[in-house]
């Protein structure tokens, strides 16, 4: 019987299969093992799987308030900000900490607006890990990728605090590998130290390349560095070498703050030391900058309140810090800076979708002689400042006279009053606030404790 000859295409298919098996063995398997085991320098999904059962354990709840900004951005597209995924309870601190370890970028930081309370499926975690492995590292340069590490929205320093608290809470629990949390926190602290700009001494957010005061980028980061340097509470877990670096970084950041405090020239030619803007250039002459299209160069209240609170926390303030606090707080106590006889009135409305967010109410300023004083978010700089350079879009409208409230809408559009702002901005951004009342009460106590007789 004649031998049957196999068609040539069979041999071609066999060669292709062998080649695919070789590629899988040489390339895919090691990559998957790296992803699942150590992923180069930190724990991968496999170790998360080994801790999966422990994520359901309950411990003493650890405060999640520092993550509310991130959680809000992760969930606000859903009705009543209730996401379709399951959430860990605040007492399930292992699950939340494991998310932080697993989603940490290769450079030691994190992308912003991650929902660390989310109970991820294994498939979701693998997809996220494969994605963030390719994220380029960020130091003190500008984060340009969507998943780049950034301090924006109270990010990174909040994870450090949380991980350290979890470490101290569970380090004696045999079933839990608590060292993973300390290791992740240590990598994040190194990222923060590397993120400090060598010239300005400041830290950068994500909206513009510059020293950033909004979203607590400067104040939140410096508080963490100060607490690490002092070994305060859960920050005592770091070794002396890191504490020494943190102390130097904190001192450099404070010098940046003192340098950035704005002096304006009033209409009568008088010089007045005021407070801070939202963002500044990293290089001389360290001038205020535009940020987003509704955030012009201007003296700011909310950001400056947080700076002043930080400075007043100094246990032994030097003369420069005392002068900065005194000038800043007395600026907010000026009659022409306070907004008298007004209050925000909120009215329920039919749901409306504006800029991908659903609003069910509207806010306007109304007269109320009994209302507590308010402060505008922005107050105008004098004419010596360039308030046009770097605007994201062509400017419309007129920038106000020095120290008048600035109402800037999307599209770099100046409005005459708060109520003239678009509904989306009135309800989606905090243009007025009452936190100055809290600041001035704290200042009264600080001033008494730091009167000239105690210096």
C-alpha cells in the first residue's frame, strides 16, 4: 500500500504552533509570572491573591476622609454618586490597603482618582496591573499620562498615611504580611522626596507645571514630611535616614511658601502683604500662573487658609513665619475682603446633565443681613502682574481692579458677579466660602500664644 504524503500546509501549521509555543514559553509565561509574583520591584497580583481571604477580615476602622476627593471623582457619574461596584467597609482595611499595594505605579506613586474602596475582580486587577506597568515614571517633571503619579486631589501622601496606619494596626497579626504595606509607603515617600522641585522647593499638581497650592498639593505634602521628620504617631515607622531627608524637604517647602506670599500695590500706592495664589512658576521670578480656564492668577482664599493653618501649627515659629501668619490672617479680616450680608441659597431643581455631571439643585448668592461673612475664592492682583500670559483659551471680559472678587467662568471668561457665572460652575466649583471665620478664630488663639511678649 502506498505511503500517504501529508500536505505541505500541515507542516507549515506545525511550525507555526511550535513557534507560538516557544513565544509563550519564553515571553508570555515569564511576563505573567512577573505580573503575578513580584512585578519587578513590588508585590504583584499573585501575592494579592494570597491575601484575598484576609481582605474580608475586620479591624478597627481607619479614617478615609482624605480620599473623599478621589472617591467623588471616581463615582460622581453615577446616580447619587453610588457606584455599580461593591465597596469594602471602612473596617476592611486589608482590602483597601491591598488595593493600594496592587495599584501602585512602578515609580512608587499612584494615579489620581482611584477608588481604593472598590472590591475589584481578579480580572480587573490583572488588567489594571498590565496597564500601569507601562506608565512612565514621574519625578518633579509634569505628569503627562492619564495614569501618571501625581499629588493632585490629595493623592499619594494620603496613601502613605493610610498604609502606615494599617501597618501599625496589623503588624502583629500572624495571618497578615504587614511588611508589604510599609514597603509600599516607603516607596511612596521616596517618590515624594524626588518630586520636590530642586529650584522652587515646591510640588506640582496635574493641571499646570508649577508650584501648586490648590487641592492641598503643597500643604498636604508638607504636613506629611513634617510628621515623618518628627516621627509623629504612625510616622514613627520610618528609619532615621528617611526622617532626615523629610526634615530637609519640609524646610525647603516652607521657604517656598514664605517666598510665594504676594505683595500687592493698592490704588493709593500702598504696599500690602496678602496671601497666596493657586500656582506659581518653578523658576525665578516665581510669578503666579494660570491653571485651569476658570482659575486665573489671583490671590486665593481657600488655598491660603490651608497654608496659614499649616504655618500656625509650627510649635516654635520664627520671625518670618510669624510675620507671614499675621499678614495673611489680618488680610482676611479686612472689611473690603469680607463679603457681608450675603449667603448661598440652594434650590432643588429638575436633574440636568452639565459637563458629564448631573445637578439636581442650583446655588445663588442672596441678601441676608444676618448671614455669617463669606470670602471670595479669588481676589484680583494689581496691574504689575501679568494676568494674561499662559491663559488656556482667549480671555473674555475684564480682569477686576486690585483686591476685587474675581468671578472667572469656563473659557477664561470674567463675569461681573457670582450669580452671572454659568450654572455648571456655580454648582461645580467653590467660588465663595465661609471658612475664613474658622481661620480667624484659630488665629485669635495663635496670636495670644505668640504675642510679642512670648517671642
